[in-house]
């Protein structure tokens, strides 16, 4: 690698040697995620993974891809880059597990204006932390230095995940019945959606992002930059013990857009938002922005990051299993007759 150097390319804004240094700094973080199926280390042209399908009758691969979005703007302002990687992983693996699939491996893509190896390694550490929480391996990625396209102190971050599930164990909506219960699993905050509205509401800049908020018990930036919770292990534990009929990851579009995605066309949901305490950050956003309550539930997760549908007789048991897994969970609603409507008792 010492011979791979172009003075002309460096003068154009791309330092290939910085890329090599970043790889060396991130290597230990990447290797810390390796699971049994990893075949090759980083540095090749593709990440190799050998899934164990011996116990599966008809294995189905499930994939998901997403980014962190404009939440990254807050990371730039705070010069804090160690958590957005978990956001990136969470947005992918939480989608994949909605099918009942176990995430196998993850790849990230980072595009930036200037490759600062220490910053890149810090971001990748966050990705690795997320992968370990999800039980999947970080098998590769790409760091693209793009001067003139991104400012020197900014970047974008996206990722891609592949999971696997036996076809007979896939989650689908066919067994959902009127009277089944909806279990809500608490979020860690705003997660990674709605930040264009958040930034508009608070007019976030370098000064007010570090302003202490009494109602939050921390600064605004600390509350908003809290990483997205990863629900893979709690959901997989639930699947081992309960007949889970539907799973929904509450992301952009909030309750109204995401909850219908786990329903058949002939059922609907009624949700009682008084069944849990809405976190203070959402109350502050609504107050500061004078946002209609329906818009809040149509934009943010409002304190519920994942929702699952289970038989009524198993609802309390499901809550207890999730609590044993370290999650706060609540019975927040019920399946009713309808056409995928979400009726929120506000």
C-alpha cells in the first residue's frame, strides 16, 4: 500500500493514504463483530458469508437498506460521531426482523468531503457496536472521499443488511384475528426519522444544540442524538416463545404509516396512547413547533419504536418476556374489524 500514492489525486482533494489509515484504525472494530459465518476479512472486493441453513426447510433471505438522514446534521454540529453508526444499523436490522428474520451480515457506505481517518474509524465503531447489538457481522463497506460534492466536515452514511428466516416461520398477517392485542416496545427517543421537522422546530445551530433543557434532564443535542434502539434480540426471544402475528418498525410516517403495514386488508387497529407515557422530547417538539397531535403521530414514533401483534391470551406474557430482555413494553391496542385504519385514542 505504501507504493499506492498519487500526488495529482491528492491535489484534487482525494488522499488515498488517508483511506488506508482509516482501514487500519477501523479493523479492530470490524473484526469484533465477526460471527461464525464470516469467511473473509475486510480488504477484498466482496464480503463473504456462509449461512448455516442445515435446520431450515426453505430458507428465505431478507434484505433491508437505509441511511441516517438529516440527523447527521446534529452530529456535525456537536462533532460527535460515535453513535450515528448504530442508527444506520438499527434502521436496517429492525426492518429485517419484522419478517421474523435473523440478521446475518451488514455493509456500510460512507461518502464524505474529506477523509479524516480518526473520524471515519469512530463512525465505523458505532456501526460495529450496532452490529454486535443485532448479532450480525460487519463484513465490508465503502468509504468514498468526494471533495467538491460534500463539504470537508460533512458526510453521508447508509447501510445494507441481509437476514434469513425459514419460510414456514415468516411473519405474515394471515393469522391476525379481531381481539388480538398490540404490544408497543419503547423507543430510545426520536430515533432517526423526522429530523427535518425537528431541525425546523428548534432552528438548531451550534449555540442552542448544547442548551440544557430542564424537561429533558440533558441538552437538546444529547436528547436528539440518542441512537436508535436495536430490537433484534428481544424480538427473536419473543418469537421463540409467543405466536407473534405481526411486527411493525415505527419509523418515518409514525403510527399512521407503519402500523398498517403489518395488517391484512380486513382488519384495523385501535390504539390507546394513554397506555404508556409519551417521552418528554416529543412533548417539547410539539410545544415548540405548535404541531397538531395527528401530525406528531404521523411523523414520529412517539415513544414506541416497535409494535407486535399477539393473541390476547399471550399479551401479558409477551410484555413480561420483553421486560426480561431489558425492554419497556406495554399493551397499547387491539385488532378490530376494518380496512387497515389506525384509530388513535388521543
